[in-house]
C-alpha cells in the first residue's frame, strides 16, 4: 500500500516507512519546480515580455497583440500551477509525517515519565488529542 493510500485510509505514516520512490509525474513536477524557481527562468519571462512588447508594430490589430501574450501566459500559468501544487502537496505531507513522528515519540516518552510524574498525563493526553485532530483533518 502506498503512502498516499495509507493517508487516505486514516493510517499514520511515519517517515521511516516512506520509500522515497516517486512516480513519473511526481519526478517531472519536482524537476519543473527546480527549473522555474531559478532567477534565470524569471529573466527568460521578462525577456519574453520585452520581445513581445515591440511586436505591436508588426501586428496590425491591438486585440491580436494582446491575445498572444494573454494566451501564452495563461497556458504557462495553468500548467505551472498544476505542477507546483503537486510538489507543494508532497512537501506538506513530508512535513506532516515528520511532525507526527515527533509527536508520537514525545507521547511515548511522556507516557513513560508519567509513571513518576503524574502531572504529565494531562500534557500527554493533550498531545495525543492534537495528533488525532491532525489525522482527522488530513483524512478529509
């Protein structure tokens, strides 16, 4: 069962259980994210606008001139949002798995300490409730 399938079924996934293997689309999205997050990509976008702007002298119609840049930027934006959302979701999931592992470890440690320090029981229970709340939110 994959990590995402476990999460959708409400099972906790610990960081040590994650294989690190990603599918083709995930790998592609990561590479695209790396590509577009560089300063030179931004400069390429600026260059595109700089090259496009004077093209108004070649195109007789202002509407056509605007349609070209609007279409190009809309397509690029649409595709990049899908790719970058994939990358961001995987990063958020990884952080949540790490937080769950930390909370689980703290809960276990607090449980052992609660034998000698009963005042820690409330803190342990509060931590467990917080972890349970996170599980319910991510399962929706």
